[in-house]
């Protein structure tokens, strides 16, 4: 709940800045109109970059997988000896 | 499998960084460059800076809607 308040405050501040720029027309109007689209584009680029970096550094632990498979085999063996049906394979 | 994921991640990062750089150049820096400078050859006119993202967004939204509808249809058929 607090996160959304933070995001809302940020959005309101950015739009206030933008409206101020639009009113005072320090820079030409056609360029001020481009800024929100620029913001959206940069947000999309940031999201894509984060996904790409997450995919690149995706943590895999093959040794842990091996240990887990050993554990599973051991448990299946144990259960089969006790007469519990654990299915084929 | 892992290498393919890494390649896809690298490609995504590259695409996002290059798009961001190009768009920043186009929107922020280009208005301050003289209009007869040679750099202007490599960029479309200023109004395309609005048109292209809006079209891309509309296309993305349409694709998302079609995808969601397709998935809903499929799940309904499976349930019946």
C-alpha cells in the first residue's frame, strides 16, 4: 500500500513539473508535448533492460539439482520398501 | 538451453539500450543541433517521434487483447 502512494506522489510531481513547463513555455511547446511519450518510452526501455539483465544472470545451480535428484531417489527407494505406491519412473 | 536464454537476455538488453539511446538523441538532443547539420540525415522528422511510439503502443495493445482472448477461448474449451 505504501509503494503505490510513493509511485502516485512521483507521478503527481512529474506531471506538475510538466504542466509548469507547459505553462511557462521555457522550451517550445512541440517539445514539451514530446516529454510524456519520452517518459513512457524510457520506462518501457527500463523494463526491457531489467528483463534482459535478469535473463542474462539467471541463477542456476546444477549441483543443487543433482543433490535434489539424489534425495528424491532415496526417498522413493525408502517409500517403496515400506510398501507405499509412489508411481512408476 | 541456458546459452539460448543468455543470448535472448543479451539481445533484449541491447535492443532496449539502443532504443533508449536513439530516442534520447532524437527527442532531447536534436532540437539543439543546427537544422543544416549532417546528423539530421539519420533521423526522421520530429512528428514521427510521436507517431511511431503511439502506433507501436496501439499495436502492442491489440496484440495483448488478441492473445488474452485466445487464451480465454482455449481455457473455456478445455473446461467444457
